[in-house]
C-alpha cells in the first residue's frame, strides 16, 4: 500500500502571502477605524490616471489663542463705545488724549471767554448696534502721559470719576463730527492761564491740563465709534470786549500722545478661562467654534497633526493643491451690526503659540485671504467663508523642510475690532474642511 505524502507549499510564497495579508489587514484597520480614518485622512475621494489622490478628511485641530495686546499709541484713530457680544462678552473702548498748542495762547486782558468745545471728527466706521442710544462721557485726566511709553489696548491712565460732560446719542454712520461743549469753568481756567502767560508751550498746557479721556457709560450696549485723532481737539471761542462781533478762537489739538484702551469682560462666556498671554482654548471647549478679533488679541490656531501619514503608504507624497475652507458661524448680532473682517492673514507659530513670520506674496507683502460667500458643501446654502491656500506650507511639511507646529489666523488690521466666528473640524453645521490633492512617487 502506497503511503500518502503531504504536499508542501513553497516557503517563499507562504511568507509573501502572509505579509500581503498583514499589510491588507493594517490598511483595512486604518480605513475602517472611525477615529483613525478622520485623523489620518485616508478617505480617497477621487484619483486620476497618474495616481493623483484627493482627500478631504484630514483632522484639523483649532483653538482660540490670546496673544499680546496691541499698541494703540501709534494709531491715527481713537475708539470709544461699548457693546455686549453673545460669544465674547462685553467689549468696551475708551480713548485717552493729551492736548497740544499750535501757538502760544496769550489773550489780552480785555478778552472775554465764550465757550470751549471738544471736536471729535468721526469716520464712517461703526461696530455694533447703531440703532441704540449710547453715551460719550468726557473726564479730566489726573495722571500725566509718559513721554517715552508706548501705550497698548490694556493700558489706562487715572481720571476723575465725575464726567465734565455726557452726551446721549446714536452712532449713526452718517455722523461725521461730534461736538461736546465742556464746562465754562474749564474754559475760564484756560483763559486765566493764558492771560498770565502760562500757556506758551505744550509742556505748560500738559502741566495744568494733563489730558482728557472719552468713555462710554458703564451700562451702554450699542456700538464702537472711531474718530480721527489727527484732527480732533479743543476749540476755545472768545472775543475782545472792544470788538464783540469778531469771533476769536484758540486751538488745542490732540497731540501725538494719545491711545485707546480696548477691554473684554469674558465672564460667563465659553472663553471665560482664557486669561493668560499665549494660552489656547481648544474648540472642543467652545462649542466647536474659534474666534478672531485683532484688537482683543484673539487668534485662531490651526494644526494638522497627521499630515505626515501621507508618506506612510507606498512612497513619498507630493502636495499638488491644498485649500482650507473655514465657514463663518452666524450669531445673533450678525449683519449689519457686527460684520466679520473683510480679510484675514496667516502667520507661523510654535508650540508656545508665539506669533511668527507672516505668509507673504512674491513681492514680500502680507498675503490676505478675503471673506467671500459660497454654497456650503454641508447645507447647500450661501455661507460666508475664508479659503486659505496652504499648498506651499503643506508641501514643506510633507518634505520635512519646515516644522509642523501650526499657524495663527488673524485679521489684516488690528485697528478694526471686527470679529470672526469660525466652525471647527467637528462643527456639525459649519464644518472646517481641508481639501488636499496629492500624488505619490517612489
């Protein structure tokens, strides 16, 4: 009887088969795991004949970062007002000014005081609800300006608690100049000093009148108003008793020493824990939203932690195109009262959330990303959004020629306190989306 012999499989083929099975299982595990599929971004939506791949499922982490305050003593604007924001809390601005002298004020003994008026030329910029009444209060400073200090949005100077004057108004965009008549007692004081020859220089004026601060009322909930500092100032009207019909004036313009303070009370909001410079609060703690408001130092940090996984499967990835689309989240105070910034800028950052180099164009100017409206891929509705071209940045990360420590999104100008509310990667209604097209090479 012939013995049956067991046929053996070639050892090499068996090993290759097991390795292929193992690699297939690993890829299947990556593709079927819900968390990992989102994180690694292997949902390949389309390919072309050359092996190009389109991916739109990469995890993008976002957070709101508090950066250093903004210098405003170098601004040509003054900002005053107060409003409540459902996301950011109470935002309040007040402006501090020192007055100067165009020429020595030396009225003769027969001169008679008529009035003293603070003139604040406003431009068309408003932010907040301009249909509500609000107040402008003028207080006298009790603390001198420092001649060498750069003042920021967090700075303040001491002033008298009782206002010299308070004006009730609505911040209509058509109002180009606001005139506030100050107490006659202050005008008479300046006349007396002038007659005594004590107002010959700006330093003498600053000694007797340290300056003024224009503030909102502590209960206002309306709008911020912007004024031109370079054309604001006091005008003193007087006449000579010998020619009562001839009006005489003395100008005390706002000097180069001025700044505005911008404060934000975030108590009771989702950003209440944001207290320290360069601190970050992840979008998971702020209803899957992040914020940008330059005057308050609020920036959105963007991180793409799993990008290098593009290189894990058969060859080096080459980024052909990368677009990050951030949708605006509507709020109760939306247009026309609180529009988003017309454009945003990007800059590099590090693990400590420091502000690094700006993204620039070929001529070295800051690259701006404009606010547009387009059809939302999720809702099918017209939606405000910012589209960021990250092709060069992500290409550098994949080639490992730059460090993957994130980006900071900020407004193009911090002098306009417009704020943007942006949906995160996990926002169900206004989802951030990173769209990458890449190819593979050995």
